[in-house]
C-alpha cells in the first residue's frame, strides 16, 4: 500500500480508513470503553483514553505459529535452568555474561531454585517466532485481565498460575511507581476470582509476613536500598516466588545460546532437540569483547546491514528497557559508525560520561509485515495500519514437562523498527 496515500493525523502512525463495518466498529468501541473502565494506564496517560490504539479483534496466531511458540517456551525453560546450573558450577563464560554490571554482593543467590514464570519478547520472521528478550519482571498480567473484559480472551490460565504459586504480595521497584496501576489490576483479579487479598507495596516497605511475594524488581536494582533493608529482602528469599538469581534479568543471557564453547554443556543439560529449537528461535549474537581487535570492528562496520547493537548494562537505566539502547546497522552508516565507536570504548553513543557500558552484537531480525485494523481514537472510524511490524509478548509458567503458554498480547507499529507499546501502536490480545 503506497505510503503517499496514508493519513498522518496520528503521531508516528500511517494509516488508511477501512471499509465501514458497523458491527465491528461497535465491538471495537465497546472494547475501548471496557479498557478505559478497567483502568489501563501508562505514565502520562489520561483516564479517558486507552494509551494505545485499540485493535478491533484479537490477533489469531494460527495453530502452527502457536505450537512453535509453545516449543520455544519449553526450550527457554530448559536453557534458563542449564545456564543457572553452569553459573553455580562456576563456568567462567556464563559468569562473565551474567555478572556484567551486577554488584558483587547481589550475585549468585537462589541457585538451587529455578524460575517459575516469565514473559518473552518475540518477533515473527518468515512465520517463525524469534526471541529477542526474556523478561522475568513483566507488567502484562494486568493487561491480560483487561483484555478478557474487552475481548473475551480468558485470563484464567494466567491467574490460576499466580494462585498456584501462592502469590499474595507484590513488591515493586521504588524507581518505577508507574507499574502500580498495572499490578492493581492483578490484585483485583486475584480477589475476584480466588478470594486472595494481594498486598502491593514498594520494596522500601518490605516485610516478611509469611506470605509469598512476587518480586517486581530486578536483583541488580536492589542496590538502591540500604544494607539493612537488602539483608532483610535477601534473608526472606524463600518468600519470593521468583528466585533472586540475577541472571534472569541480564540482556547478555541469550548470547550464551550461541557460544561455541558452551554447546556441549547445553546439549548435555537440555538435549539436542531443545538446543536446536532454541537456536532456531534466537538470533545469533555475542557479547562485544572488551578491547576488540581492529579487524573485528572493521568487519562490524562493513557488514552493518544485518547487525544490531544492544546495551547489556548501563548505570543509566533508561538505556536498558523499552527498546532504548538499541542501534540498527541498516539505517544510517554514520550513526552506526558512531554507535560502534562508542561501544568499542565502552560508553553510550553521545554519552561519554556513561563509561563501562557493555553491548551485545546480534543478527538483525526483521518482522513479517501485517495489515491490522484499529479504532481511530478521535473519529471512532475503523482504520487499517498497513505493513506493520509485530511483537508478541507470551507469558509462560513452568510445568513438569516444560512450560504452559498462558496468554499475552500482540503489538503493531509501522513507522519504526522498534516495536513497543505506546500511542503509536495497535495492541490486542492474541489467540491460537
């Protein structure tokens, strides 16, 4: 569809008006009303408007993609367990990747306990799910509840998993109070469906009341609290359902899947088939070496079009979340050269004050393109966002034989390669 014919009255969105469909428009208007009533929020959003473009219907993955996503989730559980075991064994490669940027006194906790639930960030390329990040701390649970109200896609599998894990406290990172409203939706659902009174508070108010808590804070970020409070949090680790192993929240984690020196270790622990499934769903990547050889950097600059640089760790937290701190080699040769030069000496491009920053080099994964319908937030017309890139955010819980896919949502953007939720994005739950 020609970009010249697309309307541009919505910031960072190109769209066309869809054919009229009264029933579909009314269903989308009802979904919008129900999302507002549920209280979905972003920082800076208003109470009278959904903080994204409302998709008119759930996004159907299809049986084949859904099953591939399930297999990838099972392989990720096996991979996380294997890397945690290798860390416990003192493997130097694993420790270099996972200790990057983590204070020494916050490394290596709960090595005898494994992660029970996570969210994946997934692109779809050539019809295959491709994993870009594992997220142990995720704000999607409240949205899953709101999407059930708006679209009828059941949230019970997710909340049944929360209930099975016994979660009755949610402890928030004091630095991100904007996630409280999302977790208040979680508390509401747990009360309504299971009669559980979930207490929500920042970690600065942490207490071990004997109930199980959900840790909504990366282990590394516990450094913001004084030594006395940290010791209380760490001593009560058996009351936190997501273990305090710091390696889950490290952006260098996925590059371990492609380290040749670890292939034998991973195969022994995961099995050959799951290693193959993992690598089919993870872009080839590596941690940028400290003091890399000049020829390595020259090759990175020359063969830029299929490469991405990602910040692994930075003292400026804004570069490690929300698709910030990502630099694409296929967009501008000048900006790519600047990014590589900065990464080579260990700082954020344009921020030499942020020294000691580590980067991952990854193969570029470009999303398949989709035409997705949405409700115009002002005119209430049905519209189409053409050629939109897709990001899926499936949530998985551990089960004895692998992982259960509990739900999630699809996000679409057509004016940027970075697909993240916002006013420029269409969002809807996904279904099989």
